[in-house]
């Protein structure tokens, strides 16, 4: 969700979205490390392709998640 979509939500909907989107940094760090291990294994065994691209995409999604949560926190702070 971007900032304009968040501003269109009601207060109750915004609080519900905030409750459901809390990041869990320990679990995210575990999965990012696991995916990096898969990438390293695929490079060592010379198997380039989806085995390398899919973990890179998933790492991008895991790193993008806290930015969405920051935008949500800013909207909550703006509305108090």
C-alpha cells in the first residue's frame, strides 16, 4: 500500500492493517539468510536460473516489507 491508499482508509481499517502488518525481524532475517544460502549453493554448483532468481526476488520482498510498515506508522502518527 502506498501513502495515498493509506490516507483513504478509515481509522478502524488503518488500525486493523497496522495490527496485521507488524514486521518480525528475527523471522525475516532467518529467511533472508536461508535464501542467501540457496543462492550461494546454486552459484557453487553452477546451476544458474530460477534457483538463483527466485530467492533474489524473495529477498527483495522481505527487505521492502519494513518500508511499507514505516509508511503505515507515519499515517497512524499523522492521524494520532
